[in-house]
């Protein structure tokens, strides 16, 4: 089919019209139906690299690029390149018959960036990622991703920002602004409600309108309003019965008409079932597309079931998108990103996204600390990014052993030898070019590395301090497991206990590093070590960045963007999350040949019965169930909050608070602003994070006044009955907080008149 169309385009030449010079409607008018439909349906790794090679100039081909648009040379329409993804550009690092390498920088994953609470820093990371996109010849990044962390076991949590929509939306907006400052595009994804990987291509999310609007769509709304991304990628799942890419309410009414999105909408790879419904819903580009879709769309236009004007509308959106691309701006790429400069950005952003969860006089490492007993497979081969399309083909990941040695520390030889030998022997799986796997297959510590009590005692005598790293990866296509993934294994529990016993008996400290992609169980063991540092999946400079924090070269200022709970089973979404995906799958398989089988809950459909009770919105009412609250993070210094102020002028609320560094070292503070709405209005059960900011590096004794602005719309709740956003009148409280459970200062303000903002479309 595609070859035939190429012949057709070559003969029906129209020289008067040229893309880039002629108005878009003229270009659309000059296109044949086949050309239009070819453009609607993209090209990519999923539907055959041979097609990509056939239609792309050799110099423009990017091996490993997830997808591209179909070119129409006779009208001057180029093929634009659409690579992943959230942790950095993902393309193949090597090419056939080419000695040059094409490595990309692995930056801290989305959750770590969000933990910085620093939008300017995220923008800098975005600027560096966008630079690699441009210099490697691509046009629009398939990132950032901002679905909510509905449950800690969601496989793709690392690629997403937070349990909270405001931090998700603002962090995504900062990333988009940074990427797009290079003149390349960014894509926010997966729109919307892709909150589980189990049966992700067909799962039907059943959700009420208020919860959808206030939580799961809110981040996308903020990102669209604050950054106008070039593209939006729809999700695989259904929402209340309709596939997201086939959902006109979602795409046309909400995204375009209500939020004012001006860019292009594309499917996720292979998303949606009905190509015609997808085109009609306003999902412009079908990625990476198939010959069957091309055939179906052409036939539908020819037999009158699909209006060609609808095709034209979508084609025009795609052309406007292509018109902005570096290809159309005549940019000549040289494959020359400054990877060294970007490694520095990766390192500094990683340090700012790490969260110090506990510190009893253990950190920063004492000046006379010299010999470290370094335990844990992940200390020697850190997970730096998750798996799947969000992985990155970086050149080298810095282990914690490497980072500590580079900073001048010695590693206790017998511990070092046993772990490093094990890692060396199992390194074969640690191929950064591997799409679905990064680092070792299994970082869970094997029995063979468990030491005898006398060895731990000897380690404690020989060393100044112990460091244990617990590693957990996660990734696309599968949700995480509970036993031994969310929870620690018996061996890990035993290691923490044995090391703490041995070192504490010699008056020495133990530090635990969490090298994890999403929350794990902490309550059962956190009392034992002296310090706990959440490093997350911190990007390729991992070992250097952790060392910077341990040593005190960087004062930690990250704060949690998720609630770490005492009991996983008390998380409201757990009752309706596919915790046991394997068992579900076998039930589905058993049902396959049974025509009377009912849809399987959590596989075929998932009811979001917990409604708004996600993360701190629920656990603020149950603080005893929290191990570490949302927004929490320690520093090597202390801060006070004073002079809270609030004023309303012309519908804009201006809030401010003074933050002072009262400790002995310089540091930054993430200031969170939660709003308590008047009681009885809009069914708000808790305070809600509405805005936040990060101070500059404050020297001891130094202060900074942090100012925030909110509109009346920002304060609104969604009223499903009237399908409108409503801001109630009355007295509101602004809580200036160091965490969701640590309100330091409060101001109140009054909204004199209730406001209502009409919504367009009902999900
Ligand atoms: C993922 C997307 C990704 C696309 C292209 C899909 O499987 O869900 O996030 O952008 O593949 O690699």
C-alpha cells in the first residue's frame, strides 16, 4: 500500500503549492486523499523499520527513534522525528557501519525531579534534554509523562511525577518550557488515566467526574495552560467505556475548547481500536500506525462514513506541528550535544531531588570518616532509570562505589571484594542499550552475599561507617509486585539488622540509601539505621550525586512527592489496584473460551472507588498510618517561617511568607502552600496543595520572602451536577508548610463572592 502511494505522489505533482511557503489550508487542498491519510498515520519501530528507512533520507534517519511522520516530498513536507522520553532522549547509541556513538544523557527520573520542588531546575534539565533532541536531529520529544501515582505498585511511577496534580502539572510545565526553549517540541502523555500497566491497552477506568477533573486531569490542565506543549499523547486505556484516543469529550471539549490547547494530539503506540473513531474524536496522528488503518480511513471517506473535512482538520493540525519543527526551520544537525555539560546538569539536579528521610547525627559524613563498609548490590550497580520506553541509552552509570572513591573515601576491602565480584559476574544483563532492562536483572541480595555475624563485627571494627543500598527498579508493561518488591526481602531485613547490630555495638553509624523507582515499605525497619537517604532513580551520575549529599557538598533539599505509608493495605486505592496481576491474568486466560464469562475486575475494568482519597488527601486525616508524609524532607540546616500574609485584589490572591535559615550551613527550603477551603463548600475533605516554591541557597541567618499568586479559578472545586467549577465564598486559610503534616505559618483571606466557571463536556 505504502509503496503504491509513493508512486502516486510522485506523479501527481503540484508545483504551485509548497509547504512552509503556502498557507496550510492551501497545502491541505493540494493533497490527495491518500497523501492526507498517509500523514494521519505515522511510521515507527512498531510497524517496521524498513518503512522508515524507505521514506527517510539516510542523513535524517535516527535508529532507535520511536516514530516519525510520513513525508510527502512533492509538497515539501518532511518526516519529523518523535523519540522518547521522560528521563532523557532515547535513541540507539550505536549504528551499523558507523564508528561514532550516539549516547544520550540519563537525567534523574521524573519523580526525582519533582522531589526537587524546583521548577527552574526542572526547566534547566528540560533545556538540556531538548538540546540533545535537536542536536541528534529529532523534532519532538515524547515526554514528559504525568499520570498520577494512584498506587505505589504502578510500574511506570518512576516516569510520572507525583500523587498530587499540582506538583505534577507544574513540574511537567517546567519540563515542557525547557525542552521547547530549543525550538523542538514536547509531548505531555498519557492523556489520561493511565494508572496501571496490567492490561493497559484495554483496561476501562471507571471514574466519577469530580475525581477525574480535580485530580487526574488537573495536572494536564496546568501543563497545557502554563506551557502549551506542541503535542499531547492520548493513553491506551478506556475511560468510562471509551478509549482515550476515541474520546471526543476528552480531546475536543476538554483539552481543546476548555483548556485552549493549540497543538497536535497523537495516540500512544498502537492505541485505540477504531481508526475512524480516533480520527473523528480529534486525535490527529495515529502512531505508529498500520496499513489497515490507512485502508479503513480511505474507505470510510470514500463510502461517506467519514467526512473528508474531518480528515482535513486533523491534517491541518499535523501540518502546523511539522511547520514548527527544526527540519522546517532549516536546522542542520551535527550530532554534537555537549554530554559533559549535561552530565553536570544531571548530577546537580539529582542531588536536589534526593530526600533525606532520617538523620540522627550520621550525616553529613564526619570529616574524619575515611573507611566505609559498603553493602548492597545496588551500591555497586545503581539503578539510574526505569525500564521500557522511559529508559535512556547512556554511556556509563556511576556506581556509589565509584562516587565514594572519587571523593577520597576508602571502601572496606572484604565487603567491597565480595559485592564487586558478584556484580562483575552478573554484569552481562547490565546493558544500557537494552530497552526493557537497565542494570542487573535482580538487585535483591542473594544468600551467597550474606555474611556471618563475626564478619559484620570485623567490618565494624575496620570501618568508620556502614552504608547499605536497597535497590528496586520498575518499568513499563508490568506493575510491581508486593512481596520482596514493595516489601524488603528477609535477606535485606536481615542485612539491615545485622549491620546495625554490629556497627552500633562499636558506636558507629549506619546509613541506608534507597535506590528505588517508587515507594517501598519503610515502617518495619526505619528505626534501625541512623540515616536514610531516598536517592530514587537519579540518572547516570548517581554515585557522584549520592556522594555529594553524603559528604555535605550539597545540602539535601528534596521533599517527598508521595506519601510513604505504614501499611500498604490501608492505601484506599489498593482495594482496587491489580496487586496480583499474575493471578488476574490466569483468570482472564481461563475465561477466554467461555462466552458467558463476565469482565474481570482490575483487568478489564478498574473502579476508582477511593475517589479523591489519594495520598495525603486521605492520610492527612489518618496521620498515624503514615511513615513519611507527603512533602517531607530533612536538611542539614533548619528554617523558620514568619510574617505570613494574604491579600485578595481583583480576584487574585497574593500570599507571602518569610523563610529564614536558622542553622549553621547554607541550604534551600521547599515551601508548600496548602489551602483550606471554607467548611461545607465543594465537599473538600482536606487542605490541598495549590502552589509551592523553592528558596535560593540561603546562607545561615539569611531570609527570603516567598511570594505566590492564585486565581479564584485555582481555588475552585468541580461540581459534577452543574458541570462547572465552583469557588465558594467565605474565609480561606493558607497554610505555609514544610510538609503536609508540618504547617509552620498560616494566613487567611476572604473570597467575597462565589464564582462559577462553566466546563465543556462530561467524561
Ligand atoms: C509508551 C509511550 C511511548 C511509546 C513510544 C509506548 O509503549 O506507552 O510512553 O512514548 O511507546 O515508544
